[in-house]
């Protein structure tokens, strides 16, 4: 099976990268819809200009005749994105759900799409989307995962693999991992802001090598803290889905909920980002001393 028409639901960073990569793969038509297209000054509206993609007038318009629909929205919009295409998606079309939401949310979206004959496939992206882009490592789940991977040969999903024939297990793997990754980011932020205040941050960083040897803990800390500052809002939303995932397993998500709050907090300090760890910490601490958040 070849995909001549593909629809993108969501035109943020991931949607824009996919539009470019799919066009390079030779897809005849890529259509995109984002609820933010309703505002001419929104980032998706500005980004779609000049892209190799047709800006649709709505979700139903985007998915009409598409053999593959890719959902790349925020976790909170996952179910609504599935609902928005339910009446327009063709029976037999694949629906690839890239969103970072809980197994329960994935199952709900799958039920909506399967009720109209679409073939739902969940995809857990297991790394930052850039720089590998469409070739990023992905765990595919659901009864149609294998068929999708075979049909998508040539589109560039080089990092994708079938993980489970059950919807939800790939999401669980990703979000349980997120508790660790975003948790370390949050711990480093909190620990090193305090350590910098006391002038002991280098001692703390050097001592971490005793626990987990890394080539450069300073660079690791700078990278992880910066990720929180730059993408804190989106990461907080993912962590709320991680907390939901933990709760669905019957475990009280004490840490996951706290991590979500710290990621939300970090987003307020994006202007403090720099290429130097000490400078970044000093800029945040200065704002804290001035009474900002």
C-alpha cells in the first residue's frame, strides 16, 4: 500500500517536521489542520505559509480521502483530535496517534476511531523528535501496528517498531519513562538552584559521578534544566498524563504530580536560558530574590 494522501492533525513542531519529511518522501498531498489556524497570528498559522502542505479548513476537510491520519497534538487534546476526525475519516484508513497521553486516553481514542472502521495505531515516541525527526524511535501498539509499519515502508519511519498488539502498553512504557526523565530534570533544577545560592553547585555535580558516572555532569545538567525552561508547559502536560498513568496502575502519583508542578514552574523562566549553567542558575535565582514566582 502506498500513501498518496496524508493528513496531519496538529501543526506544532512535530507536525511541521512531519510535513517536510513526508513531502521529501514523495507523498503527493499532505493536508494539515490545527485549531490554531482559526487565529491568523498563531504560530501554526504563520508556520504553514510556505510549507509543502495544504492548510485545511477543518479536521474533516484534512482527513477526506487520506489513507493515513497522524495526530500530533498536545496530550490534553488527544481525545478531541480523535473525535474531530471521526465523521470524516475513511474506513480502513490508518490513524497514527503520536500524543503522549495515558493508556486510558489511548484506549478511549482507539474506541472512537475503531467505531467508524479506521485502523488505530498508537505510537510512543521514545526520544526528542528532533534531530531524528520522522526516523525517531517509536514503539507502535494496537492490532494494526504491524500492518501500518509494513504499509509505511518508504515514508521514513526508520526508528519505529511493533511493540504490542494491545493499545496502551506503548503509552505506558513512554510515560513511566517520563517519570524518570522529567523527574531528573526537576530534581537537578531544584537541587542546583539551591546549591548555586550556597556556592556549592560544583561539589554537588562532581559528587554525582560517584552515583552515576557521566562524561560531563555540568553539560548534562545544563541540557536537562534548559529543556525544562524551554518546554516546561508541554512537559508539565505530559507529566499530568504520566500521573494519570501511574494512578491507572493503582499507585498514588505523588512524585509525578510534583514533577508536573515543577515543570510548569520552570516554563516561567524561559528568559533565563543561556549556554552556561552558572549564568542560567544565577538568572533564575536573581528573579527569585526579586520576588518573581
